[in-house]
C-alpha cells in the first residue's frame, strides 16, 4: 500500500493545519489540542501530503486508496457514499479518494497554486497505484474546481458524517482527470 515516510513533526503540522483551516470556516468545533485527525490517518491505505510557502505550512490533502483486492481497507467516502460508489463505479474498481483538503487561511489568496500542487499529489498517487477513478466527497461550493479537473457529481448532496458541512460525491476516470489537470495546469502555470 502507501508508504508513509513522514516525520512526526510533519504529521503534527498537517493535523494543526487542518484544525486551523477547518476551524476558520466553522467546519469543526474547537478542541483543546488544536489538531484534527481521524482513524484513516493511521491506515496503511492513506497518505497525507503538505505543501509549504515561504517555509510555512500552506495546504494539505490526503489520498486514500481502495483496492478491491483488499476490501478490509475501506476509504472514508464509503461511510457516507458506499451505495453510490458500488452502483455508479462498481465494486471492482480501484479508487483514490482525495480528502482532508485544506488551505491555511493566511494563504487563501494563493489558493490556485496550492490547489494545483495538492491535486497533483492526488493524481500522482492515482497513476502510481493504477487507479481507475479519483473520487471525493466535496463541498458543493468547491464542485466547480473539481469539475475543471475531470470530476463529475455522482450523488445527491448529503450532510457530512464528521464535519459541519454538506458534501456531494464526485468522481472522474483517472485518464480524464489527468487530461483536465494538465490542460488547467498549463493555463495557470506560475499563478500564485
């Protein structure tokens, strides 16, 4: 599965960045540890990634891989969208889920560049793992960005099970996502 070579310091930075970003838009309740993580962070099929700007944590994302050959390693979207995944994509497809996507409030003005770097990580994982589809339980307000990189809505909007916002399941074939991502990356190259 995914090899996690992050230091405990990097992992802590990711958890703090998530907490700061989610708290800033009222997606979670405050907690005394000022970190945000879940059980999937320790799973062997999930790997988080962080990007820095000027040495500061700017954005992070997590890739979770579902391999039908290892059904005992689910991905987060299956909790809320298991029926839709099985019906629309099929139970025998290899999936990479993009989740825990966050940008630090201080870097929101540079979000195009950060989004490209973070989504590039997801695409790299999908290509390396030989995935059929990239999926994500996306806030409806972020759907336009994901449409631009090849994902389409495949569910109705549902309340998130663990966050204080609604989501819609979006999916795209990896080859379509790669083509759309490359076309958009070329258009936004150098955007900060």
